[in-house]
C-alpha cells in the first residue's frame, strides 16, 4: 500500500487526512529495497489503521548517500543562512496550514487528546521552526585577539549528515525540535520516526518539496530500532546522531557509535523526576500542577513528576486533594476526539502491559492504591490514573521510569531529607518545587540534580529554553540557542599576517 487516507467525522474535526506510506528519500517517496512493512495500530481499540513501509540498512545507506550529495551540492554553508531561514519559515507555514489534519493523524496514531494536540503540539511545532528560522543567519564565530602579526577566528560549521531518532509520545513536537535546528545550521538529515507512530512524520515529509527543501536534505526512513536505528548508529558516514528515548536504548546507541566512527551523539533519555511539595505552598495550585505534571498525555512524558514528595505538615490535605483530582482525570477518560475527554489510551498494547506490570509490582511490594490501579473499560489500552501511597524509596515503582499515569507519594520532614531522597536516582531530567518561600525554592532547586527545574509550576517547557538531562538522563541539550551548539562543530582558523621565521 503506497498511500493511506482516513475520513474523520468527529465532534472536533471533520475532514480527511492522507499520507504516502513509503520511505521518503532524495525528495521522493520510494518503496523499501527489501519490501517490508509495519502495521500501525489505533490504541483506542487495538485495530490496524494502516501499514507503512519498513526500511532496512540498505535504505539507510541509499539515504545517506543522497544526503551526502545534497550537502556537497545544494545545502550546508553553500546556502546562506538567510535562505535556510526562509525555507524553515515555509515549513512552519505548511505545518500551520495543515494543523487540523496533522493533529487528527497524531491523535489517531497515538491516542493523544485532540484538543491538547491541536492547541499545544501543533503550535509548538510551528513555533520551533520559526524560532530556528530566525537563528539561521545568526550563527557566528569569534575573532580572537592574539597579536598584531596574526588573525585568529572561529567558524561554527555543520557536521554534514545527521541522523535523528524520535520517540512515540510527542512525534511531531520531537521532530520539530530535532529537524529545525539541524537545518538552520546547515546539516542534512536522515530521520527515523518511531515505528509505533510514523504517520505525522510521513505527512511532514510531503511538505518538504513545496517548502523548497532540496532533494536529499531531509530523508524519512520508517523502520525498527534494531534495523534502521542500528544502521544509523553504526553507519561510518553519519557524523552526528541525536536520539530521544529510553536510557537503555541510548546506551546501546552510544556503544555502537563509539565502535564505528566516534560520531557525536546527543541523547535525551529517561527520567524519574521528583516533585517536592512544602508545607507553605499554595495547596490548590500545587495539586493542580502536580496532577498535570504526572497525568498529562497519560503519563507518557519524559519529565513527568512521578515521584511526589510531600512535607508532613500538609501531607494529609495534599493526598486527599490529589486523590480526588486523579479520580476526576479517570472520569474524563474516553475517545481522544471527544471534547470532554482529558485522558486517552496508552500508545500500544506492549506499553499498556508494561505499565500494568509496574502497578502489580507496587501492590505486591505493599504500597497502597488510593486511586486507579486498573484498566479503564474493556476496549483499547486505557489505564486509570493511578496513585500510590505508603511508598518507600526502594520500591520498584519509586525507582524505575514507568512512563504512564502512575504517581507515587512519599512523606518527608525537612529540606535535607527530601533533597537526599530526590537525588537518590540514576536519572536527572527534571524536578519541581512548590513553596511560597523564595529563598527555600532557589536553595532546593539549586541542590537538585536535574537539567530542568520548575518552581510553583510543572512541565512548562519553552522552545527558547535549553532542555536536556543530567546523569543518565542524557547528553547534550535541545531547544534554545543551546541546540545550535549541538548541531555545529567549531573550527579555529589561524592566519599569518606578518609573522616571519
């Protein structure tokens, strides 16, 4: 099947969405060399939506050669930054123009709530391309003073062929976060969407020619991690790889990259983020932010505030209010295209089963289920928003990333104790603190080992602010000006003006 069209007749979107389901290489949709396919499933009912082409290492090699040719002839620093920026703005225009269709495809494929996707994910993707369009002609080196007989300066140059792998939880947002800065800095791309959620990446590929992206500059290769992902990691002509996903997979990518050509690697990995509630917080706001911090997108968020530490003076009141909020989220579970829905299904059967195994583990280890803990309904991959109390730090549900709608609450006495517990993890992606004491907020935030920190809010990330983890939560930064350094390498130039030997 080379194409797929779906007719939507929902309260929030009525219309059709269509994609070419093949690989996109060198400016054209093409069949894979070995002719494989991947079934794409609707998580609300477990039914097959369509099948997309499955690439292999052979397709990756073809795409890399196309990208190398494009880099040498029609992209890179041969295209002025101003022109690259104009193309990025055209891409943003096309995402905006097709926003309804993209949101519908995203929700059909992932189970994400349409209203959230339409009013949050699509605008973020548009904003990301516009933000880096503005940077494209502002990538500057430095002139460095040495002495009057010598000129020294630096150039920030693209790597060339960049491989990018994105996860299934925010397919279009993650695509934009990787593709936009890579193009702005003059790189060419081989891109792998998640095999679970490839639909919006393929729709995006159909915009590239119209936006004026030269053939070969962006190539989209559907496929599995053990085929396409592995080929990216081990390909000797890929100079840079950016990956978002699990820490386990990130470690494998780093090892494979080291064994081949020591390619530069950026990793945005897992998290088990602490969210700390002090006695002097605005309790109502703390409950609202904390609820969204763990249950938004069905808990499938890398920075989710999944470990909630509550000071003993406010513990009972917070737990009661949070329990009610969790149950409220559960009551708003349903069809992602229904206006009243706030909670959809998990993305796949395997992920549903993984989360349920963690819930079973929590029960077996003696934690108390105050809300949820069960499948919601009997169709699709829905899980009730779940709250555990009586949790100890050594329990599996308190230590491992669940990546689902499962919160654990742990009581603490004072700052020193909670800082120690919060940092007792191999992860370091995000953290949150709720307190009306500014000094305490900054003191604790500065002591926590995490790449993103939120005070009296949670998960309020911005396109213009760097994003990335500490410890085993990643290497390097995305978003903001910091992403430009991720996709460029510095060359130092020494020019002899008057030195004599």
